[in-house]
């Protein structure tokens, strides 16, 4: 079975409906006897296995519910099974009862889709249940009104549950709803941008805050016209900014946490279409292209088991990049992309021709603390960031604090900070006191971003200050580091990590002040303009990079004495760079950049 959606063209509503079915069908034989749990694997998360199995059951509902709302006939046999699972899961007398929840419980997260089901498909999702099951479901979900949750996007889960209660004419907690809506407002910064935790502005802005807000806007338009209008307007503001995160083929920037949710990347546009968020400049054709092109890119990748089950990982199965809350069923959060199936066949979204949005070559997103640069041919998007220190999740320094994030090369996470091959310090300057254990940028004490420069100040050790300035120049960028140190340091400046497996030969060169690797699928190079001594091509540990399991990493190195130093490098990465097939051409290109464009 494997990748059962690989050959799905994803052009029509029927194609997308088939894709949802193709993704869910491999789960049917694995369901528990009572159909309320799914055991998809034996890896662990921060919550127990019985909760992980409940999560795995719940997440396909993000596709099943819109299919019910949209009258998709293909969902009927699937819904019959999931309906049985819901009846048993909320029954306190059934062996597969989902149980009493606690504060900060993962099951509070999974309640959100049940609230959405009650809100957008009340007749099919809720009132089709036996009366006893309706009461049990209400009682089980109502626990969310008596439990504490993180003060972040989780707050919307309780909003969706109470919204579902309201639509179905059930008792709901009006005071809680009011307080939760007020808390959500505290996370809105303006211009369409929310933050999650204090310093996190990543996909949770789009696939969480906006997604739920747009569902609310559609459902509550008459009950809460003011709040609904605000959420819809914010979504419209976000649409063109977020479009800049995708290259012309639909590939999105790997950045931040929870990237194992994969094609949830485009779910914002499904929600915007659901909320009727078309504008004169951003229409259904643009939404359709960004959503479906992204899904098509994902369905080309080896992200499934042999049985057709989604795996933990990003471009391929990998536990190394995962967060502690990624259980085997977690990747099915991606099913949020199927909200578009709530729209009928004759909706303008489905009737529209896909259209690419006219994205500028350079775009400053001050709320995201990000400067985006796009190659002239649209095949490569680079995001330069600073100031987005994250909140207590694994590999934060890699997921938020690299100098640049790329749709072509992704980024790498460390297996250890010992040795350059373990650290896989791509797109980063790493410093070491002993030449053994390295420290990359983590926690900017100062930062600024404008349309020409990204500046940050950071302190890898007490007594060491690094001021970093980065200047984008097409697919090139220049890095300037001013380092003041009270001790001897070893420095390693990594370029992009490039896949070392593919159809064709990969070449490499390393020497005084230069390191590069090139192949038919791309080129990665780094050139010393000042301060570096040697160039090396590091062979990082396998499975460190999100896009490719085996990579090469061009790197510059230097040894710094106590005092003040300036290190300057030019970094290049291109999907089409493999067109230069000899070393002389590559070196000439490097020299042209050194003495020409970058002066």
C-alpha cells in the first residue's frame, strides 16, 4: 500500500475527497475492537499510550467532519466506524471509555474537533447519535470547562467545544467563553498576526489561531457578528503574508515546531475558503493553489509506512526532529487541510482555476520577525529570522534560531552538540571553547530586522558577545560576525546541508576559505570573505536534516584568540545550482560574488 495518494492529481473536489479516504482507509483494520482507539506505533510521548490511542482516533475527524458537512458520500462507511468509536469512547461503562481528564491533558486538545463537528455538521455528527451517546458526549466534552490549559492556542479548543454546545442547543459555559475570547485577543498583535507562546510566531499563527478563528467566523456570524467579522478580517490580512512562505511549486518553509503535521501547512487556506474570505486581490483561485499545491508536494514524499500510515517526521520518517508531544497518531493533525470538503461542489472555491499569488521577491514580516527572500524563478524561498526564541520544546535552537530557513534545503537538528558531525550546524555559526562541544545562537539579547539587514546580539558563553549581521542577495547572503571574547574559541560557520543521495553524482570541494558541494539537484557553497582559515565539507550524522536523511554540509572554520574578531562569509544555495558541472565555473561564480555583487 505505502503511499496510496502519490498518484492522486488533487485537482477537483472528487480528487480531494478521494485523498481523504485514501489516507483514512489504512487505519480501519488497526482500530480497536470497540473502534474508539488506534494503536499506530510503539514510540512514546509525554502522555500515556491509552491517551495516544485516543488522539490517533480523534485526528482523522478533522477530515471526516468536513466530509459530513459537505455531504461527501464516500465518507459514509468510514463515518459508520468512527460513529461507533465515539459512542463507545464517551461511555463511562465501556472498556474503551476515554476517561476523566486532568489539567493540561492531551485529551483537551482532541476535544476541539468534536466541538467543530457539533458546530458545522450538527445533524450528522451529533444528532445522529443515540440519545444516551449525545448526553455522554456532552458530559465528556464539558470537562474542558473545568480544567486548566496552557494560555496559548489551546484556549481555542474550549471555544470550539462551547461553540458546538451552543449550536446544538446544549448548556455551555458562557463565562468561560467570554474569558477565553479575551485571552485570545491578548495574543493578537495586529496586521493579521498572532503569537503563540511569548516569542513564537510560526505555523501556529496560521494552522491554529487563524484556523479556529475562521471556523468561528463562519459558524458564529449571526450569534457574534462583531467577533466573527474581526476573525474574518484578520484572516484576509494574513493571506498575502503567509503566501510568501511557499515557493512556486507549493513547497513551504520548514520552520518552527510541530512540523510533523506536514500538510497542515496549507490548512489556513482551507479555513479561509470555508469562511468565505475572498478579497479582490486574494481570491479562491489563490487559496486553492496554495492549499492543493502544498498537498501535492507532500504526497510526493516518503512519509508513509508500508501500510499507508503517516509517520512521525518531516520529509521522511524521523523521530529525531519530533517534540515530546508527538505520539504515533500526531501526524494526522494534517487532516485539517481537508476542511475545504465542507464546501459543496458548486462553491466558487471548487469552480475556481488555481492561480499563483503574485509574491514579491523580498518581503519583510515584522510581526514574524522574518525577512523573506525569493529566487527569481520562484523555486527557492529563504526566511531570515531573529528574536524568535521558543518555549521549552526540543531543538528550539535549530527550529527557531538558524540564520536562514529554506524550502530547498530545510534545516538540521543536532544529535548532540559534540563534534560538528553530531551538531549538524547548518545555517549557523557554532562556537566552542574546546573544539569538541559547540554552541550555536540561542536567545538573542538584541535584534532588528529591516529590508536589507538582520541584526542580532547573542552570548554563547559568559564573557563572549557575538553581533551578527546578515544581508540577503538573491540566493546568496552575506554574514558578518563581530566577536568579542575573553577566551580562545573555535568557530564553525555552516552553509546549507545538501542531500548526498540522488540520481547523479555529488561533487565537493574544500580548501582555504571555501567549501562547497554540488549535484544535479542543487548546490551549496560557502566562501570566506574575511577571518576564516579553512573550508571543510562535514558529513553530518544521518537523519539530522528534515528534508534528506543523508547530507553534506559545507563549513568554514577558524580559531580565535582572546580579543575582537570579524568573520565575514558569503553563503549560496540553489535548487538549480547543479547546472555548473565543473569546479572552475563554480570558483568563478564564487569570485564574481566576492568582488562583484557583494562588493
